[in-house]
C-alpha cells in the first residue's frame, strides 16, 4: 500500500503563451470590440429615433399642460370663493351668529 506518492515538478523557462491562450485573448479583444460597435449602433439608432419621439411628446404634452393650467385656473377662480363662502356660513350657523352681529361687536 502506498500512503502517498512523490511527484516531481517540471519547471520550464518557456514564457511564450500557447496557441490556445493567444486564441482566447484574440477572441476576448474582438468580442469587446464588437460589443463597443453594437453599443455604438444602438446609440446611433437611438439618436435617430428619439428626437422625433421627443418632438412628438413635446407637441402633445405642452398644449395639454397649458390647457390643464387654464382649466385649473378657471376652476380655482370659481371653487375657492365658493368654498370660503360655505365655510364662513357653516361657522356662523354653528355659532348662531350672522355677519351683521359680527360687525356690531367691538
């Protein structure tokens, strides 16, 4: 029975990479270059497509925002005085007083 074995180490001074290592490095370099080219194409087509979409979004949303602001101003001009009037009347009903009596008190 062998409880262990001694294996000799072979040390070489060969520092040249093998053909497999060279092939792997070339593949990594070209795939990185292709990835950059793919990203460049995506950005290029994105810039070709996005400005028309951005223009369309501005043409649609800008008037919508402006019309909404005008409608909101009109509604607020009607709703705020009405709400204040109802609140004051509710206050006077709750206390049993009128505007006339509030003016008479010093």
